C-alpha cells in the first residue's frame, strides 16, 4: 500500500512539472517573408525592357523594367529661344502660362503666309502639312526661285485656304509676293496660290502629362528631329527622376509580377511585389503547450536542409493569432486540445536562402 502511494505521489510530481520541461528540442518550419514590398509605378507609361519574372533574384540597383516616356522632337532646325517649366511641372499648366515648354526660332527666318484663293482650280490645289512646295517671284531677269515646306494649314471655316510655308531656300526678302507651286518645274496647273514673305515666329512645343526630362537649354542649336523633352502620364509633384528605368532598391526576391512587355500601366499601379532579403525569417509552428519555451530575444540554432548548414538565430516575434486549431489526433475536430502559433526567427547570413526552404530550429 505504501509503495502504491509513493508511485502516485511521484506521478503527481511529474504532472506538476512546467510544460517547458516537456518541450521538444527541435521545431520544423520554412523560410518566409512577412513584410513584402510593392513597387508601384511612379508615373504612367508603357512597359519596356521587362527584366524580371516571378521568382527572380534582384540585387540592389538591378533594373525591373522601363516605363516608356512620351518624347517631343523639334519639327524644325533652329535655335532654342527658351525652355519653360521645371521637371515635374504639369505641361498643361506650362502651356497655359507660357504658351509652350520649349521655344525654337527656326534657322530659316522667313515664312510665307499663303492662300489657295488664286490657285489653279484642280484636284492638286490642296496642300498638306509636311508637303514640299516650290516658290517663285518676278519674271525674266528678276526671276527668283526657291522651295519650302508647309508647316500649318488652317482648319477654321473663316480661314479655309490659308497655310504657312517655312522657306528653306531662295533669295527672298520680307514683304515680297511669291507664287507657290506643287512641282519643281512650276508648270501650268500646279499653282497652289500666292503669299507674302514674313518673319518666322518662334515655334512653341508642348505635350501632355508632366515634364519628366529636358534635353536642351536656351541657346542650343537643334536640327529637325532633335529630342527636346520627355513627358509622362500623371503628376510627379515636382519630384526629379534620373531616368525611366525602375530599379530594385535592395536585394530581394520577386514574389509577384503580372507585367507584360508593351502593356500600359497607370501611375501608382503595382508593378512587382518583392520579398526583401533582409526580411527573410525562419518560421516554425509551436503548440501552445510549448510556447513558454520561446521569448523574443531567445537564441536558437537554425538548420537548413539545402546545404546542411546551421546558422545562429534569434526569436524576433511570436504571433498572437492562433493557426488552424487541432485536436490530439490532428484531425481538426471541434474537440480541441491545443492551439498552435507561429514563431519568427531572424538570422544574418541569407546568401542562397530562398522562401519556402525547410528549416529545423534547435532550442538551446
């Protein structure tokens, strides 16, 4: 009888021991990132040079993609008279305030203001922007010839038939009356009307969106086709951007990428989701009966299966939300016995580590 009482007392003492004394030495889990970072489009544009996909490893500074800007080119050769506005300004605001973003005084300082009212009445009497025309004044010994390009054609009903020609060559002077022809031979039936030579006004160039980058300054000499400035969709709110390449700010893993080459994105749209390397943690599931063995700051050892290495780790946090509840059989029935919680563990050396890798956490 005394022996039975002794056994019962010993069993009671065992049951009275703290749960931590019965805790396991090893816990199993995976590498996770609980702090993903979304990279958003700083402005709207078309996706070009897509350099990543889901699962890609990025180093700080690596390109993600390029957001193509809208580029404005000079329509004429000449000298930049003025550059209005600053990077980030609304182009519409600059246009309303100053008339244009860039002003260019054409190299050819003479323009012909013409009209088709005295043109030959046939199907070829119409003019179009960009059309090359041939010019003439005088007769016999006073004959002068030259050429030019149509730069503007009136569309308002009150001014129909009027157009402007940028004079490319010819010994013409201000106020001179010229006849315009459709062909270089200046044959009968190719007359496009007449006009008067006047001084060329500076050309004001504008665009849409926000001013992203300027490529010229006042005083620069430009050719037709020279890139003047770039704009982007949306508002930059005065921010300065070095280029249109979106880059990773730190080492990271691409966890989501729904971009497609040539697709359009709006300002602030999500481009990619990244798992920053410095946010990778080991995560193990611990039952509530063994939770007291863990505390923030507890030092542990983390074993990695992929290279059989072991790293020092420190408990960084313990979730206050339970995972899926289980009973002792693990069937998840309503007869609950314990709950489980996630324990997050930091470690330093993350070279070669990927999310989802299997880890073993060893308690001291």
